[in-house]
C-alpha cells in the first residue's frame, strides 16, 4: 500500500490530477514566488512555536531530513510512549497515510500519559482548508496508536503587539478543534481510498483548468496543465469587476471571449474595455483628464511608498502583518524650476517608521498637491504613522489632506487594449508612456521583489557589497514609480507631447 503524506492528501482535496502529478511527475511542479514566500513564513512561525511551547528547552525535535522516515517514525513512537517532554515534528504512519505534527504536548489523564496535538499556521484565523489539514493529522496519529486527547490549531493573533526583547508570548492563539476533528475519521478514510485509486491509474486523470487551480493556493502544476489549453484571444477576466457569477453563467453558454458577452451585462467601464479591446483602439478623454488636474497647482509632489509585512514582528510596538513603511520616493515639480528627486530608504535593520515619517514631513513641504497612484495605500500608511507618533500627527495628516489620486483619472479617462482590463500603474505606464518600462530595471521590478530585497538587505549575514547592490535596486525601482507618475501627470494634463499624439490617434497601428 502506498502511504500518502498529508500534503499529498491536501493536493488530492484540491484536485485529483494534482495528486497524480505529485506522485508520478513531481519534476513538472513549479512553485510560484508567492508560494515559496508562504513556505518561508510558515517555517519562521514554526520556529517561534518551538520556543513558545518549549520555554525550558527540554523538547525533542524529529528531523526526517537527517534521520530518514523509518528512524523518524521509530523515535516518535519511543518518545510518545515514555517521554514527558514536548515533541516537535513527530512522525506517524498508518492506514495508507503519513504525517508530521508541529507540536505534541504531554498531559496526564487518570494517571496515564496522553498527548495534545497543536498544528501551527501563519494565518491570522482558522481557514476552511485547515479543517481538512488537521483532520488528516489527527487521523494518522490516532491510527498509529497515539493516545491523542485533544487537537488544537494555533494561528497568529494579528492584534498582538510585540513588546521587544525576543518575547513572542501571545503571538499565537489557539482554537480547540477536537470534537469536529475526531468526528471525521470515516471521511478521511474515504479520501485515502480515493487517493489510492487515483495514484494507481496508469495516466493522469482528465481535469479541466479552472478556479480550483488557485484555491486554496496556486497549484505548482498550473503551467503544465495550461500548456495545451487554447486561450481565448480576449478572455472574460479582462473585464474589471465582472462577477464570478456572470462569468460562470457565460461559461455554461460556451462564452469565454469578450466578443460573446452581451452588452446589457456590462457597466460603463466594462463596456469601454470590451469596445476598445475588440476594436484595438485607445480611449482617451484628454479634455476630461486635463480638467481633472486643472485645479491643482504648483509646487507639485509625486509620492510613492514601499512597505513590508512581517508575520513575526521584529520591531517593538509593531503587530503581525502590519504594513511598515521603509522607503519613499518623491519627485518635486515647480512651475518654472527643474524636476527634482528626493528618496528615503532605511536598511539599517532598525524600525524605519519614525525616521520615515520625519523625512516625509521634511520633504513634502507645506503646500501644493501630493500626487499618488491609488491613494488608499499611502493615506492609510500616513494615518497609521500619525497614530503611532502623536507628536508628528499634525504635519502627517496635513500631507494626507493634500493627496490627489491619479488612479481615478486613469480609470475614468484612459484605456489602452494592452492594459487587459487593469489600471495598475505597471499596466498604464507602458501603454501611455512606452519609453518607460519596469522591465529595464535590474533586479527589483515589483513590490514583491522590493519586500524580498529589503528583507535580505537587513539581514546581518548580508555582505556589504550585496547590501549596496540591493540598496541601488530599491532606489531605482521606487524612483521609477514616481517618475512614472510625473510622466502620467504630464500626459493627462496635456503638457506632454505624448498626450497630443494620443489624443489625435484613433487607431494604434503598432498594436495591430
């Protein structure tokens, strides 16, 4: 009998084809950057859990990578039979499945040694897929003969504030899932039986790509499964905010291209996307865009932030997954003077929040519009800084009062077919200002890469040379963000040559 790991059974729960590929063609798996980052976060939270559940440092850790599976299972049995100390990564194998428990804690009940299982997750709540996860874990442990008294899931408490000094007590909060989990024994047995049948098939089962490929997480076989799929020329997901219900209804009718979408299902923006995508024309309300910007004078500031979210806070006074700003770029334009640039980036490893706030106040002046792209992000970060530093609240909130969002102007006044239904600055910029591109940047080209670069830069083990290179990449990336805003402002206000060209252009020959 084949023994499936918990991860393979969870793969089966997501998609039978995924399980077959995990078993027979693991070489085809390509985990995304986001998936790899999620794994790393999980490892980090797991390390903290060991410290929290073993304050005295007497616990035992099973390391299957160095011990091997058989030795890991044997040592787990020995520890859970007569040990009275916490056991981490305890391994079990029984009834066609195997699993490794994050935390096993000894207790005594009627004079007998029993165990409490705790699964640790980096999420901030119990998710629907966690129920399946822990049901498998408990089933295998009990089938292997473990005297399991209770099962709990520990996740991050996002309201907890880090007191500093490596004190992470309170980071995790537990949810007892014992009754529900123990009641699912027969259900888990059914999953294992079905998984055995799927894995025994000589060829991969047929399964069309769909929403399940990304729920609850993106499958590493997406590229493989999509290789032979004929994609529609103009897919429905290009329609902004077009509901899944409507997409499903159209799919039942065999409609997967914008050409087949009835106009009466579309709102104004969706109709615009459909019309100009199919006609391969640009929509640009130049007069409207210029009118939107006309009330805003000089000096004009163009501002962009970069931030980091840490599951496990490292700076006193911060919360799990709190957005911590570590960098900004600011271009300043006066009516007659040259365009100037100011930057802030703190990769010292200390909390960058207060220096960031003070530098922002010092560089944004006291009057003139502060242009951003998607104001909700910057305004929320500024408001949070004002709450953290009351003595800086007045000038920070004064900056917030001056913020002007370029995103609604782009969304209401401009659309190029190459945007594919998106008005992110990375979609609008190459369409409106083709000579500017994020692809020309070396290394950091998006927000996710910026966060990864920052994390690497603040590590004590990072060499001075590497740190300097990361600093250069971060500064270049954030500077392009605000330069892009300057150019879009010129374009939308009619001050740039590109605006005149686009306004007079009915059809894009270069796009055909």
